[in-house]
């Protein structure tokens, strides 16, 4: 019986979910939390904002109303059977400005 109690004490110490209690490290933990909080606000958030501005400006610079040139590659837009909706040639989320059919873009 004593060995069982000894085993349970060692097991509970080894696999306890409580954080170890060290004396004198509480101030260091608060300083680390404050440092990471400041890094998040003064480095992380501005970096995300700059990335958003960069994406927006690149999108504005490369956004065109015309579609790219159609090249009829043999390995693309293969239709072995018709789609079960519409006329069978258009994909479910077909965009006539961006998605060509097997024989080219649709005339508007």
C-alpha cells in the first residue's frame, strides 16, 4: 500500500498541470509579456497594414477590364461529358470575362 501511495505522489508531481512555482521570476514573466505585447502592436500591426496597402496598390496597377489572350492548348478545358447544369459547356461559377470556353472567350 505504501508503494502505491509513493507511486501516485511521484506521478502527480511529474504530470501535474499546474505551472511550476519559482520564486523571483514573476517580474521577468511580466516583462516578457509586455515586450511581446509591444512587438505585436508596434511591429506586427504596422507590418500587416503595409502588406494590405501593398496588395491594394498592386491590384490597382494590374487590374484590367480586358481578358488575357486566348491560346487553345490541347490539355486545357477538356470536356469529356457535359456539365449537369445550364447548356453543359459553362462551369458552375463561370465568369464570361475571365473564363474561356474550349473554343475561346464569349462575345459580349
